[in-house]
C-alpha cells in the first residue's frame, strides 16, 4: 500500500487499517475493542518515534550509495540494517499486541489458529506447490515490476541481470513454509496453556523471527543475501542518468515522508 499510495496518508490511517487487518485473523469482541485500540495506539507511537527515524537514516545512506561506486560489501551492510529493522517490527508487534491474545476466548483462539493455518496453506499454494521453475519465473517477473516502479523502465541488460539473479539463488520457499508451520504450532500450543499473566511466553514467539529456521534455511538466507548484494551492486552500476535521477527522487520523497511522520508524534 505504501508504494501505491501516499505514504503519509496511508500511515496516518493505520489506527483503523490495523484493526481491519487483525479482523482477518480473529474477530474482536466489543468488550475487547478499547484494549485493542489502546495497544494499536501505543504500537504506532513506538513505530513513529523509534523506527521511522531509522528508516529515514537508512534511505539517506542508500541514496548516497547510488551516486558513488558501490561495492557488494557496502550493499550487504545496508541489507543487515534492513534485516535488523524487520526484526524490530516483529518484536514490536509481539510486545504491543501479543498480550491481547491472552484475553481471547477459546473460540477466538481456535479461530485465530485456523486462520494462521490457512495463511500457511495459501503460502504453500502460491510459492511452493507451483514448483521451483515457476517460482523462479514469478520471482523474476515481480523483481522486474519492482525495478520498473523504482527506476523507470529497465534496460535489456538489467533484465538479464534480474534473470541471472533469480536463477542463481537457493529456493527458500519450502523451508520457509516449514518454519511458518512450526511457528503456528508453537503459537497454538502456547495459547492452549496460557494464563493472562503469562503473556511473555507469547512475546517470546516474536522476539526472533528466525526461531524455527533450520540450519539449511539459515545457510540459504545468508547465501541469497550475499548474491542479492552482488546483484544490487551491478544494478546500481548499470543505472542510466535518468534511472538514477528517478530513484534518487523516490528515495528523497520517502525520507521526507518518514521524517515528517516521525515529527507528527511530538506535535
């Protein structure tokens, strides 16, 4: 949604968008609504004040890199920062919203787990059951669309780079699906035995998004991240002046939005 609409507009609607999204997983009863609203308000405040300035800083570094010769090592450092920000989102959601799960009825908990299970089934159908060859083709198509949006139309050489990258990476989807299934099983087990004063057990499921990753999956992730850094360095080096200007402008807009949104919390 952020890439297709005004960042500031969409972010400022999160107080009503998040309950709508959460309702896809579990129906909140009337007597739980005030607590949900309060926790969402705290989550958004935390994200505005603690995370958006970090986003702005990362975007500034990225914008600087596209104007200078960029090595894979420099790109990988930025990818590590991005990974840490994703970890922070997981933990922030756990700390602010997981305690609400302790207030769910047995029926709500069952509904929640069923919906999580269905999401895993949907993921499997979209990314695993189609097979590796189709998954790689879909990945190349999505990457090309993303580059078209951020750079303008990609060149033939860049299309070849995208194809080379998507064909060279390890296929992670089957291992990721197993990790998702194990996380859902752990959530179901925890919810069954949880008391209202034991919400830290739920938070613990969010403090490491790679908790159920196998050694193989971690190896795949590290290998793919290294390949991604090399790929992005090649893409940056291949940018036309028009693409560079387009990307720099987009990044500048995002940085301005992040800083403006962060400032709103203190006004």
